[in-house]
C-alpha cells in the first residue's frame, strides 16, 4: 500500500510539473488546441488535426521567440512580451489555484498561491520567449 502512495505522489508531481510547463507556453498551446478542435469538428481526421495543432503551436512559439530576439525597439519587445506572458500568467494562476484548492480549504491562501504561481509562470514564459530556457 505504501508503494502505491509513493507512485501516486510521483505521478501527481509529474502531472503538476507538466501543467506548469504547458502554462508557460499558454498562447501557442491554446492556439494549437483551438486549431486542432476546429479541424476535427470540420471533419478532418484525428491524426491530421493533432499534427496540425502541434505544428501550429511549434511555429507560433518559434516565430514569437524569433520576433522577440529580432526586435530592438523597447516598445515592440514589450508588446511581444505581453502577448506571450499575460496568457501564461493567467494559466499559471489557474493551475496554482486549482492545485491549491485540492489541498487547502482556505480561499485566501489558495489565491495567494495562485498569484505566486502566476508570477513564476510569467517568469518562465519570459525566459522561454528570450530563448534562455525551455519551458
């Protein structure tokens, strides 16, 4: 029984890490999911929809990173930064709040934990956009 609890804890930790990794690249992931669902509802097969969704997400992330690196004007960099970091912060807040709601009963602590997760995820999205770290 103890080994099952340990495996469950490892699986839960891996799932939370995966959720935060996806939250750091929220804009490309959500765009890819939206395109994949749209293609599938239009009658395209599952494999083609999944391939198109993954391709669009990767292209959007690569284009955003390249545009951020190429932009030298501070206003352009700020605009690109906000486009990618704000959805990541919202996704990080949502993940943090949901995870803390599973463990805690207090709403204030869950909100504070959500805000902390939003800041961490926004920082990870900024690093990903700069190209200095992967999400």
